[in-house]
C-alpha cells in the first residue's frame, strides 16, 4: 500500500488496490457506491477474506474486482458465473462473489445465471443494474425499460425488460433481494446476509448511469436518486412476481427470498462421492 | 474405491483411455457438455472422478464448460474438458482467455466431420487450423494428435504435464476413429508416471507479482484462496496483473506468451519417424491418418518405392525445422490428413519450395485408406 504519511486513510483501503485509483467510473455513476457496499459487507460479515474471491465478466461494474485487494478474476463477457462455478467446485472452501452488471449477467450471460441458480451453486451474485450497456456507450440491455431511448433503440425500446428477482426466484435462487444505491445500509446488510448464506444468492442493485442512459432519457444525474427516494417501496418477503420497477408507479425493494436448500456440492457429496455405483 | 491409476492391461476405447490418462495425471475437475464423439470421455469422468476426490459437472453449454475449467484451474485443480467441432467453436473465446491469463488445463477435441453439424458420428481432422488460430489475436498453442487408445492415455498425461509446465490450455486433437476404437491399453504403475505440476510462488505473499516470469518465461502460479491477493484479467496486463492499456505493454505480454512456446519448442515437439533414413518420399501425417500412412509405407516399400513416414505427435507448435530438413533430402513430401489441406499448407510453407509437396486428403466422414495413399505414392514415384 502506498499511502503517504500525512494522508488520512479510508476505512476500506485495506480492501482496495489503491495503486489502481483513479477508477474508470464516470461522475454520477452508481457502481462505486454498490462496490463500497459490497466491500463493507465483506468486511463486516466476518468471512475469511483470504478465502474470498471476486469474479466478474465484462463491463463497467465488472471492473470492480480489479480494484479489490483480494483474489480477483476479470473474465470474458457473460462468463463470470460459470468461471465462478468452476472455482467453487474445485475449492468449496472459497467464498466466491460475482460482481458484474446487468448486460453481462442477463443478456450474454443469462443462460449461465439460470443454470447456476437452478443448481444452487454456493455463490453470491451482486448485479449492478444501470438499465443499459454503459461501457460501450449506452446500448439497450435486457433490463432497459420499454420505450426508453438508447443508442441502439433511438426511437424507443420495443422490448420489455426482465424482472431480475423473479427470474432468480423462478430459477431456484435461495436468497433474492433488490436495493438501490441510495439504500446503502439495506444493501450492505443484504450483501452481508447473502455472504453468510449457503446457496445461490442474488442481489440486484439499481444504479444510475447518467452518461449512458440518463442523458438520452431526460434523467439528470440526481433524478435517478430522487426516483429511488420518492418511488421506492420496501416490501420484504413480497412475491417476486408482484414486485415492480417502474419510475412512474414505483420500485419495489426488499429481501424477497431467503430460504435454505442443499447446494450442488452438498448433494454431489452425498450422491456421487461415497458410493460410485449409485452414479450409474 | 478405485485406484487413481488403473494399472494393468485393459481393452479400452480411445475416449476411455483418455479419461484414464486424465485421472492418472491428477485431473480433479471436469466440466463438459455432451457431444458426439467425445461424450464417452465425460461419461467415464462422471463415474470415476468423485471416487478419486474430484468433481464432474455437466455445464449448460461448451462456453460454460470452458469457463468452469478455467475457474477450477484458477482455484488450484488440474482441470479438463472434452468436445468436438461445434463445441470447440463455442469454447474458443474462453480458450483465448486461458492462453492470455496463462491458466493450465487440457481440452480434448475428438474431431468429427464439419463444417457445422456435418457428420457427427464420422471422423475428420478438419479442426487443425482452428486449433491453431481459432481464438482471436496472436498467440501460440500446443496441440497433440494421438493415433491409438494407448496414445490417448499417454498423450493426455503429456498434455497435463505441458499445460502445467508452460501454463496454458493444451489441446488434444483426436479424431472419431481414435476416440471410438477399442484396443489394448497398458497402464503402468503409478510410480512410473512422471507428473509435472505448476510452479508455485515463493517469498513474501504481499510482494508476489502473478505475471512476473521466471527465466523460462513462465510465471509461477498462485491459486485463489492462498492469500496472494492476485488479480487476473483478460485485458492486456503487466507483471502485477493490472490492466496495462498501451501498445508497448501489449507487445511485451504477447511476445512472452508466444515466446514461452516458440523458444521451448524443442522441449515440446515430439514426432515419430518410420523408414525415413533411406526414403525418397516422406509422408507427413498424424492421428488416425498416421496409421493408414504406416500401412501405405510398408506396401510402397514392397513395390520398391522408397517411402517413409514422419508422424506428428505434436502438431502445434509445428516442427518447422524438421520439415525443412526433410524437404532438403526428399524428392517429395506427401501430407495425409482428413481435410482439404491444413497441415499440408504448413508443410508447403516449411519446405520452402525445396521439393514437391502433395496432399492426400478428403472432406471427412471416413479414414483415408492405405490404398489411396499408395496410389498417390505410385503416381509420384513415376
């Protein structure tokens, strides 16, 4: 760490590769706040950080692991979850955290998400949802609201977006939550819970992208935060099919699923490991 | 419980022997997606990996399989996947990630006839150039070509040893016939099998630079969870593993990952010569075509044609110097392979016009018969 003597240190410095700062995130971007919450949660959760690894795909959020002073893997676009799956299965002692964006995890990587959730691989997946592809300059994503303008939907998005918590729930995730970057305490607590749970945990974090999304949709940098404050309704335990994400009607936040199920590794150990004849 | 090494004489298919080679080499993670004619490798690994403490998982597609294999190796396990043409295409992006982030693992392609779905149950050797150039950007690969179940066993061990020594995904480019053919496979005692494992870091953990190479141009490798706090990225990176976005950093890194293979090619390349000493026509072949070629050489000799065979056990890196020296001595070089000319182009390139060069090949679906090779040798001999 190259902290100068007179400079005050940040409480998260021990978890940050300070020699990699400044980061790439734009002014007004929400990724950094989600990232801080994730680091605080890692610290406060009591998990063994030496045994903790962060994995990402490609995109703005996917740069997070590169700034983390832990074992971190910045892989290919969409493939963080299968990469993390291999890590977890090869060494079940690892705490494997996937920190990536909505485009990465749900468009190009959507197939991997549903299968890892179905298998109940013991991962913590934090998805920063900024409603578009930020790194490539603001293209439509699988999470972009209908009729929103992006560089590839210049007349308005003809597609409906995914309801990510519903998708996670339907696929078998054992912990599902949604927060915004304005709700940092709830978010941090939720990530902390997810880190302590065994099983496939998913947390969606709504975050503004003024550079890519906001400026094409009459959303000034603070507007998104105002929406988060005025329109959000916290409904813990709400059924994921009933939750909404609509800047006019409201945004449902909360922890929607928190159940226990045996993980892939638990079942593999019981069924395959001891009596190989049972595998046949 | 079965032993890790199935010492003894067995009657196995090439695919089964490949799985046995992997188990004997210490492979402890296998991620795959079913595909003819490679599925039997996955099936045997699914059955036996848990018995030796490993984990098998059938992933949702080959993209995921390759990603999981890289992840498992990053976490410290010797890892492997097996596929065929269509799956091989899907794996290429992550194969490139493995090359660039220097993650050891083994990838088997039991080749079937392409393009596209092609002839799924029939042999070909049409992916040899894809093996070399299938991912994007400049890089070097190591690819082996077994020609029998016995070689499937040994080459799988060799592939793991090379991958661990040079830190890269190593390819085994088999073919449907070699994969499905049943033959005697002799598996030695465990003590008689030499295994290599990745070089481990030494010294202070907080000062470790994960991409600082040793004199052999290969960096030691720390696994996740060992306390080194490493960063690994598919972006161009410096010795610390940090993204380094400049043409200079790119040149330096690419030069090293290319150099570590090219400069060590004499340690890597293996070939087998048959009746080449007094030959006038040399056949260059590999895999199942190497076996047809062997028969053709004997038949040609009976007819008074001085033919010999250079069988490539390592196809990539290509034995450039050896081909060049053969071209100086021979009247003609004949490449025999089940495609329309892939390694043939390499042979032509390396012979630099010093002798005539011919191809005996077809688009795939069956082996090349010794008769067809013999016809070609007779025509050249005239």
